[in-house]
C-alpha cells in the first residue's frame, strides 16, 4: 500500500498536486502534507481534497482518478 503526500503550494493552473512516495517531483519535506497509506490513488486524492479542494494528480506518478 503506497504512501501519499500533497503539495502545500498550489501550482499555477493545476492546484495542489498529490504524489506517491518516491516520486522525483515530490516537494521538499516542509512543502508537503502527509496523506498516509492508501489502497488507491482515488482515495488519496479524496483525502487531499478534504485539505485542498483543488487537489490534483501528479502527471508523473499518478493516473487521473475516474
């Protein structure tokens, strides 16, 4: 079960990106909020949207939720 994080900083035109641990595009430790372990990226995005309503998937490490 992967561990997920959301970027505290909103990216222009995208929102707050959610990353799976180990992604090379993850923000530094002080710029991320841990979301914990999730079975799917969909549940991680759902958790991130409770914090930042405009959370989105990292194009590199996650597929867009359906």
